[in-house]
């Protein structure tokens, strides 16, 4: 079975929309985006534009949906989908749970809420080489009202992400390196996602979702917030609206996909973050990304996996 994965913030790169295949499915996605935004989406992926959280999130939505639609048009679509953070939105579109035009407007609103709440001085950082039991006491030593910092992503057993104020994150990073972490790196994310700092914004998104129809998915939608398959529209709506304020459990989500029969995981643009993380679970399968791989090779692999079912 085939799993399509959709990355979150930090995976963006300039020119990512222009690098999409020249195909009617991509053109249709760009046209639908233009209609929903009433603006040209190709203005969003410049280096300057990507300084904005709104542009980053929209680019990841557009690229994810366009690329997945390309594969579906070649009868090489997925059996299940999973997205990290903003990646859950293109995952829901490809699963058939959310209309694309609604997703565009919701993501624009989501990005604006997040950017307005924390325009500067906050973000996320990756800690590699420590497990949760080792990192959480270090976070507790630093966290406080004036220096908020939280455990945000559990991407792998020893690949964790923190979120919070810049100063607090720097202190945790320093402590982590002192305790044996092999790497502590600030991510290209300018907001403190996946913690209670976004509780108020999540309430706003819940209100926005109350005005949007969400359908039962046509294929399996995996939530990376709770590492469960969701099928009820209300559960998917809640998952999408609140995921900015909830921890990410990517390792458990990848393991769930494996347990449900996925053997080929393909990451939509941009980057290879999720395929690198998923590879540790898909040890007897394949975890690949669209970037830096030939399209004809990917289509052949997907077709072979389809034929084995």
C-alpha cells in the first residue's frame, strides 16, 4: 500500500511552485488557488515572500495538492495520507475530506493568525541525540512565564523539536548539547507551533471550520497529532483546526501507517524531512521524496506497488 506524506513548515524553498511538473493537474491547482486567493500564487514562493508564515503555509498546501493530483492523474495515487502540521491540510484534500478552495482560504487564515500572534522572537528548534525522558527535564528547568518553551514534535525517538521564545530555546539547546545531544539547530520556522501558545488561535480556527463542509474521507487519513486514523468529518475538522496547538507524533504516525499495510511512503514537495524520518520505520519498505528523484522512476515504483495489491 502507498502512503503520501505532506511536510510542514521548514520544508519550504524558493521556487518550489515553479519546480512542479508541467501537467494539467498542476495547472488546475494553480488556477483554483488563484480563484480562491484572488491573486497569483506564483508570487508566493520567492525568497522574500517566504519570510511570511502565510506564504510558507500556502506554498506547502499548493505544492502538496498539485503533486499528489499529478500522481492520481497517472493512476498512481495513495491508499493513505498523513501530514505534519500544515501538511495535514493537503492530506485532507487528497483524502477527499476537504475541498481545495476551502483549504486555501483556511490555510491563509491559519497562517495569518499564527503570524499575528507571534510576529517575531519565537520559533522552533530541533534537538537530536536525546530522548523525551532526557529532554523534558531540561525544558522544565527553563520554561516559565517570561521564557516559554515546550516539547512540540516527537519526530523520532531521538529527534525532537521544541517551540517557544528565542531566548528560552537557546538555553534549552545549550543544556541539551551539554547533556550529550549531537545536534541542536534552529529551524526555518518563525512561529512556536504545536504547543499551548496557539490555544487561542486554534479556537479561531475551530470557528472558521464551523462554516466549512468536511466530508468523510475516501481513503485513510492519518492524524499526526494523535497517531490515529480518522474517518468521521467532525474528528477531521477538529484535528485540522487544532493541530497548531497540539504536539506532533510523527514516529508513531509512521509506525501506524506501516501497521496498516503501507510499504511505500512518498513525500510531496518540498524537501526530504519526512522521508528521512519515515525511513526508520519503513525498514523493509521504501520511504522516498519527490525532490531529487526522477518522476518516471517514482511513477514506476508507485505502479509496481499498486500492482502488488
